[in-house]
C-alpha cells in the first residue's frame, strides 16, 4: 500500500496530499455501508424496551414513510438513535453530526434536540423538566421537532406495529449518503 512520505503533516508534499485525497475519496464512498453496519449493532440492545433499538429505529422510519415524509425525514427517523451505543448521554448530537453534511438543517436541528424534546413524555418520572423544550418555542424548527417526537419517535416502541425491515431503507440511506457533502442546495 502506498503511503505518505511524512511523519508530521507540516512536512507533507503536494504528492502526499494528492495521495491522501484519493484515499479519502475511496473511504468516504463507503460511509453508507459503515452507517448501515453500525445501525445493525442496535439490534441486540433493548435496554428494557419491548423492542430493540434497531426495531425502534425501523419503526420510526416506517411511521415517517407511512406519513408521506420525504427521504431526508425517513433517513433522519431511521438514524435518530444511531449514537445510542457510543454516546448514550448525547446520542442526539452524534446523530445530528453524522447527518449534517447530507440533509437539510431542519432535520439536523431536530436530531440535535430530540432528546430534550422527548422529555415532554417522561421527564417528570425521571426528575427532569418535561417543558425544557419550551426555551426553543420561537425557533423556526421547533414545530418540526415536536412533530418528529410526537408522531415518529415516542410512538415507536410497539412490537405489533407493521414495521419494514432494514433492507427496505437501504436504498434511501445510500441515496442520502451519496450526496455531495454540504451541498448548499440541500443543507442550506
């Protein structure tokens, strides 16, 4: 395998950085596969719920699709808890960071804040403020986050709900992650 000539970035040459750019392009082309592989890790984690975290993610995406949501929202719903395994205390921010280069800001903002917004349903039971989301009432994406949580997230723990499998959503994930990152026509 070809490697760079340097041990400090400041010593790199144009040829070194051309090589790294080619390698980075190859690596970036596999992001959808890595996302899907990581999502599958959620299948073994139920954490006391009646369905696995993957089941919850699939059910959220199924509900979004059933409601006529576009591909950005469906993939957002599918990946909204992808950070659970590595970042249980800020999974929402992790998911938002992963999707930010590929979906519109409305989806990213919703991802980043859905953990706080979800407290509306259970905050009083765990010593948290169920109305903490109210500090964002004037934000343009507030209503989108309320809808996301109400319709697709907090309702998606039902083992009897007819939920599509991951294979159904693979083309949508590939479509989103095949986009040019940070395309202003998508991300704003």
